[in-house]
C-alpha cells in the first residue's frame, strides 16, 4: 500500500513539474502562482492560469480587471525572486519619494533586476532599477542607518536621522528631526552626532 501511494505521489510531482516553467536555476513559475507583469499598474498582480512549455509563455488573468494575457518570463516579476537581498516584503525608499514611509516590494524581475513596489502612502505602483532606490539598512563610509547626523547645510541644532542608503548613487537619505523633511547627502557632507549600536566597527569601516 505504501509503495502505491509513493508511486502516485511521484507521478503527481512529475506532472506538476511539467506544468511549470523554469525561469532561472531553482526558480519556477507554476499555475496558480501570483505574478506581476511589467505592464500592470495595480498592486494585485495576476494569477498564472497555464504554462506553454513549448513557447515558454504563461497565461495570466489579472486580479484587478479579469483580463487574460500571455507573457514571457522576462516580462514578469515574481514574489519568490530576490535581487541583491531585496525580496518580497522588503521596504525601500525610492529616490523620488519625499516621505518617510517608503514603499513595499511586491516582486522582483529576476532577468532585469527591476523591483515592483507599492507606495505605502499612495498605493501607487512603480518599477525601479537598483540605482533608483535606497534600502533601510547598512552603512556607507562610516554612516549607518539609524545614526543621528548633522548635514553641512543645516542651521538648526537638532540634526537628522538616517533612514536609508543607496550604494549605487553613494547617497544617504535622512529625515530632519526639526522639520520632518527628507534630504539626500553624500557621506562626506554628514557629521555623525550619535552612532547607532546596531552596527559593528567592521561594518562601518568596511562599507
């Protein structure tokens, strides 16, 4: 009896594997999965209805409109993909944002590295390349997220709090403790008033 169940399980697993599309090593898209096509402007994404393994396309129904379209793997972002440690659920701070809430990552396109995000204040959906957003962790030239800093152009004594870092543009995003406004600075234009203890000396000096 156990052998029978094992055989049935192997058959079902094999059938399911053929119904999926391998887009990258150890990364597959299967029917029933939610994906975020690059042409979508809503945060709900769509459900994969079927896979054509010959043409390597997926049939997707929009969770928002109910419309059906077909996409190649290069045209969609996936919840189970990551890019440079940015994954579904991560918070990022797009360079065009001037509020402290940032945006939540919905999915990542494993081919282009583009990140699909939804703004936490407006609900708007954007697609960003790695150089277009900052992340809410890490250090840059001794300045780390959560540090209290004093930008060179500040004239008030309150300083600012570091909320994010963009390693590509080499900019540090800060929010003024005096006005609540957002500013972006190079590390050399910031003096550290109070170090966050979440980071070690090695982390500060090595980035």
